[in-house]
């Protein structure tokens, strides 16, 4: 770097890439410069373009001087090549924590453009260059995952979303918006990987389509459509289900009287709201020793008991799933850390719940985490496979046929396939149906 300090007009300086700087910081620095003068020069590099210089370091000082309407600035012109200059700019912002993840990603994308022009190997020792995310992580002393995700965020988000997030003044809210955006990117990436893996598995699979038509353990399918369409079709094929394990939406209150009135009027219930009338229809396709196990809100347990009594089924009780990682609350109060699971049997001759469980009893509280990481997809009430496996081991056995009329992203059917228990399901929403099919394709027998 040339140690000689020169004076340059602000109009001759190209700001280049810059992260945001808080206005309060610039105001405070302007007061200091007004009182003491510009003690520290601004670092520039020469460039070819409309403006002869590009800013390397000292953005806040430059903004403070411009605020004071100074006609010339004290600068040092550094003999830095493009990568070194950009590296200094980024480090300055990293140290001051001015970056949003989007801004860091955009800076790193610019850096990558320079990095990609380098030879694949170091000229001195012939060793291979590290991947870019690792290279910048070592240069900036940050985690490689931080660099990689910042690049992914800046690459994937639309210009409109970037502008919206960067326009959030509150740092906490901006960080939250970035986290949500990153979460969405990860979810989309998981879905792409899942579908790609499923397509590859499908190509490799030698089993013919006809092998899937029986009611043996090879039967694992999720159909597109709602239960109102598929229950009659399955009945036409003479399927008799031994277990209904499902997680219906539960946002509407219901009573058996209301169901009978709607049935008399010929009105079909809406899929996207809780309507426990599905229990009456599913029961028609159940075997003589069948069991129904259904998730519901704690408040709806009594309603389900009334439904089972109305049908003449034996209500067996309610389990509680205690979530060890419930969603955080936005205001003070109790976290929603529980869901009820009601179960009932058609008469007394039913599959003994502990036959496959390895013990003669089980607690009615099941404790464990919700879906996280690679298992999580964009379904608001997705159930973890471990939980569905636990319930299947208690209420079904190999040779049984399971149905899930609200399959979602297919957790029940994935658990069935892993335990070698036949299962059928249906899902109305195309997006969830596609994920369920891919999950079933890649699921393996345990």
C-alpha cells in the first residue's frame, strides 16, 4: 500500500459493493470529524471506469464526510488487486456486523466470480484449490455453512424478496425474515433431493406394477384425492382395513346430529375443515375386529367419544403425545406441547395393543420430538415417522391392512412400509401427494 496520503473529491470515488450502515453511527462519526478533523484516511484502489477510484475501506468515514459536505477527502490509494480489495471490504463489514445474510451472499457471489477465474491448482505446489465456500470461510474466519447458506440465500431469493428483507429496519425482525427465507430454501432443497432420489429408485426398481395390486405386505400406496372419493373405491375392491391410523384436520366443531342432518340433505362435508363424519364412512370399510386411532385436539376428545358411541364402537380412551420441542410462543403463555390420540375398536374382539410392543403394557403418554431436519417438509401438521411406528407396533401386525384417509406427506404409510405392514392412503393436495409418493419410493424395510 502506498503510504502517501492524497486528497480526492468524493465524486471521483465509486462506492462499489457496500453493506448497510446505521445512520446513528454515521451521525456520531460526523460529529467526531467535525470536532477533530478526518484523522484516518480512506482506503481506495485504482480502477478503469467512469470513476478513477473504488472504495476499499472507510465507508462510514466517507459518508460522514459527505454529510459534512467536505469537498475533498484524505485517502490512501492501495495497490490491491480486485480480490484483495473485495476481501478487505467484506472483512470490514463482518467485523462491524453490518451484514444481512443476503448482503453477505451477494458480496460472496461477487468474490466467487473472481475466484472462478483462478486455476484449479496452486501454481507453486500443484495442490488443488479448496471449494469456494471453504476458501472464504477460512479467509473470513466464519463457518463454511454460514458462507454456503448466504450464497444460497442471495442466489435463490427473488429481487423483490431481497429488497423486502433488506428494507426491514429492525435488526431482529430482519434476522427473523432471513431465517424464514433460509428455512424455505432448505425445505425446497430437501424436496428436490427427495424427488430426485425417488425418481432414481423408481428407475432401478425391477418390481412390476402388477405386484402392487395384492393386499399383502407389498401394498403401499397413496392415492390423489379425498377420502370421500377413495373410501367407496376401496370398498368396491373389497378391501377390509384392520387399522385406521390418521391425522385429520381439526378446526370445526361437530356433532352426530349435525352429520345426520347434512346427510339427509345430501350435503358433502368439506375436506379442509374438521368434520368427524369421515369416521362413519371409514368404519364401513373396516374389518370386524378393526381399530381406529386418530389424532385430535384435547378439546375434541369428548366429541370423538360421542361419535364412537353413536356408531356402536367401543371407545378405548385417549393417549397424549407430549412434544419435547413445541413451537415457541409469540407471547407469554403455555406452549402447545401436546396432542390427543383417541382410539376405539369395533366390539371387544380386536388386535391386542401390546402384542407387538415387547411389553404387556404401555403408558398413555408418548414423549418425543416433532419433525426436524431432513424429515421435515412443508406440511403444517406433519407427524414424525417414529411416532407412527410406535402406534403401528401397538395396534397392527404384519398381515394387517392399514388405511390413512388424510395421508398428508405420507408419514403413516412410510412407517407401514418400514415395518412391512400393508397400507393405503389418500391425499387431496397435489404438493403433499407428490412428496408422499417420493417418500414411499425411498422408504426401506427395517
